[in-house]
C-alpha cells in the first residue's frame, strides 16, 4: 500500500485494487451504494516529502484558502460488508 497514490481527487489506483477484490465475490456481493461523508480537519499547509509539494490548500474552484473540511466518496456493499474510499 505504500506505493499507492493517495492524492486528493479520484483515487484511480484504488479502482484496480477494487476490481481484484471483486473477482472473488459473487454477482450479488458486487451490489453497492455510493456514500459521502464530510469531516472537519485541522487547517494547515504542510510539506509532503513523498510528493515534493505542499498540501493543505482547498481544492474548490474560485476559493483560495487552507482546507478546513474534507469530503470522502465511498462505495459500500449492500449484501456483503465491505467499504472502500474512492475519492476525497
């Protein structure tokens, strides 16, 4: 997991891992729901050594401030208990 890119936005690599996970499940277990969850975060801009850039600025269009909240998009199983964050 240390090599997976977890930058804000759609987590493209996670879709590949989810496809592998779903291969071992029945068609019924593929049924899922999209959920959204907002959370408060500590406002800060920090240097990320892994990416070599600053993180913490808001990503909404026409807004230039430090982020104070995050919005996560997750898929969760309906008939089987599983959950995966797909974007934030």
